[in-house]
């Protein structure tokens, strides 16, 4: 039997025990949905098994599982919980789907849309977030020298565990980057984070892509690019310009 702990003020205990009793016997009837997103997106989480002929969202609860030990109440009886730290970014669509604006790394996890009159019609939404972060591994400020940075590509998800080699790096041609090569060194994957050290070459532009893959293929990818331009010669050499571009996209 699974107990769902709802955090909120003045929660209706009668409904709490109803959830407690039904949860253990409805696993086969729950609808599951996976979303792959990037930080900064606006996202809509569907409530798949509820129709407006049944409810006007008055009996809809949205629960958020940050991890296996913490469950929070985001929506109660069709209204956003004002006590939620994310309340300003949450709203409910007319079809009872949950809208989250400007998602952050903290929003990754599991969401449950629950119709309180019939808990056998849950929708569980797993939201995966992929992000690239970088840190400089060099303290040399000479603009005429190539700089090394380490890229970390992280998949933020509910259970916090990823299969080995599920995060991979590829170059502009789509070739997977392993070991050490021209301008890069693959540092390996630790749980849900993969590391790649790259050299920011003054006279060359490069692009690196981190992909999250499962047995069906690429689910989402993030791109890291460097764009460098060097003046011809002479006194203007200090005008070397280096732009770092990081962007992400989803594969559907």
C-alpha cells in the first residue's frame, strides 16, 4: 500500500484516507506521460483521464513529488495553493492541465493529476530536464592562449538514477566523443551527469552536443558552441572576441 503525503494547510482528512486506500490497487489504471524540457521553458502538464463533462476542475488536485520522500500539494480543488513556493509560476488550464512558467532545475520530478471523486483516473507526469553548465579549468587570462572548460550535462529527474552511457557527447558530424581527441577529453558519466573538457581554440569554432538516449533513441539534446573571431594582425589583436552559446532542444 502506498501512502501519499500531501503538504498543505487545512487539508481534508476524509479525502486523505480515500487516497490512501485506493492507491495500492490502481497501478494498472494510471496514465503515464513523459515530458522532456529545458530550464526556462513554459510547460503544460496534461491531465489525461479527466473530461470537463465530469468536473470543472473543482475536484482536481495536482501533487508534486520532488523525490521519493517529499510530496507537495500544488493545486487543491482546482485552485493553486498560495503556500506553494512556486505559486506565482503556476496556473490551471481550462482542461485541468497544470501550467508551469519559466521552469527551473527545481521543477524536475513527478507530478500527479488526481480526480478526487475517482482516484483510479490518476495521470502521472514525469518531467525530465536537461541542462549544460560549464566551469573554467584554467586561470590563465592571456587572450592569445587557448582556454579549457569542463562541460557538465545533467539530466534532472524523479528518481535521480541514470543508466551508464545514457548521456553521450557528439560533435558537429554526429560522431560520439569518447576518450581523448582533437580539442576534447571525455571525462565519463557519474550517475545523471556527463563531463566533457573542451579547448576553446582562438581560431576555430566548435560545437558539442549532449544527448540523453534510451532504448528508443534520442529523447532530448543540448548544444554548446564556441564562436571565435581573430582580427587580421597588428595592434588590434586585443580585440579577439569569443562568444559562448548554450542552447537546448527537445526531440519528439
